C-alpha cells in the first residue's frame, strides 16, 4: 500500500496478493469506516483500513514489524473503493498471545492468488495533519514473499517551482563555466 500527497489530499492505494498461510481465521465483519490510525491514543498500536465491504479477519501470533507509522491519531477516510483490506498492530507491551497478535483483514472469501485492489482518500489532508511519518513499513508473518504487508508513506512532493529553480541554477552554472573557459582561453592566447 502506498500513501501519497496528491494536490490537497492524501491518497492510499494498494494492490497485491496476501498469503494467508500461518494466519488464524477469527471472524467476518463489515468495515464501516475505512481510515488510518498511525498511533492509537496512549501509544497503543496502529491500524490502516482501505476499500469497502465485508472482510475476513485473520490473526498472526508470530509476526514482526513496527507498532506504529507515525505519532498522530490519524483520521477516517473521506472515501474508499475496492476490496476491504486492513492491518492492525497490538499495543507495545501487550500480554502474550492472542492479545499481541497482528490482525490482517482481506475481502470476504478471499483466496490467495487473487490480486486485491483497494484505495482510500483523505480530503484536505497532509502527512503532517494525519500524523504520518514518511518511510517504508513492513510487517511479516512468515517467510513467503506474499506473507507481508508493506506500507510506503511519501515522500512529500516537491513544491511546483523547485524543478524550475533547479533548472535556473544549472543554467547559471553553465554560464559561469563558459565565461571561465573563455577567460582561460584568452589568457593562454596572450
């Protein structure tokens, strides 16, 4: 899943397969409010949900990865589309299993080998306003290539004028280099 600042919004898009091997089926629920929550109040875990519709909830007792992806509380999404996908980490220092399990959510009746497409939009938001820390975050629950959930946040886009400014600096540098070369040639001829 990738989070990007697009205009005045933050857009989450995801696609890929999720290998459910090694996960425990817990229940089927309907996701009512997609959103992202990089750090629950009191420093207790994190969650990201995109897409819509019924989803199957799985847990991983053995897993590795961060317990947050920013310092803010996050926000519900303004809109969402595609299959419901999510990840919820337990708070740091949680009691032993099953309380410290990683939660993975996939569209209801999902079968491995099917590519999931999902998205969510946060209108009038930035990484800073959502409390997100740009970077790459990876959670794993097995050794397989699809037994992982990767979240990429950022980078923050460049201001629109920055490429034009860099081009101007490059032009000035070229002009200075040509002038220096001309002066060196004139001195050598004298």
